[in-house]
C-alpha cells in the first residue's frame, strides 16, 4: 500500500521499515518495539490496534503521500538524500571505484569517482542524472520551485 512512499523516504535518507509480507499484528508489534511511527492508509488497522504513534494517510499517490507525511512530521530537516539503500534501508558506506569494478558499467567508472555500497545487500549506488530528477520530483511534490537538497 505504501511501498513507493517507503522507497522515496529511504532515498531521502529516512530510516523506514517496510515489508509488505507481514500481517498487521506483526507490523504493529515491530512499530512499538522499535519505537517507530506507523504510517498506513488502512483505516481498519488504525481502528483495530489503536496505536498511539500512527499516521493515517489519506493520499493515494506517492507524491501526494510524501507531501502529506512531510507536512505532518516536518521531515525536510531530516533529509539526507542518497544515504540509505532504497531496497533494504541500510545506511550506505563509501566505496572506491576500484572496489566496484565489474559491478557497474565501464562508462560509469570512466565518469564517476564517488560510489556508495549497501553493507547489507551489496547494491552499488552513484549519483547519476536520475538523482537530480528525483530531487526535482520531490521539490515539486513538496511545492518547492527547485530542490534545496543537492
């Protein structure tokens, strides 16, 4: 239900637990144990579990959800774009071009000097043209004329 929002929030550097394969009770348990705010669009979950740290989102589209969450929680001050793995949420670590040789296209190695690696799933990241486009989409979603997070 909120998978794309979770990925966006991770790309912005926020610590986001997301697993679509667990049930509501497990999700609530983890939220409480890990002292996490629970984001949901599921009214039934909100009513059944009465979790105090819960934000019931109304928006259906990810960009509108991002706007709703940021407005409710003042998240922009916590943005650290591209510091977490968008897939598994681990904090990324610096990686040298030599250490990623064979894992990224040669054309990327010729132009990029800065890489990051996920210590959990080993995915390699670099700041390509997609990074600026993503930040512009975020700025647009938040009603900003241009991104302040470059």
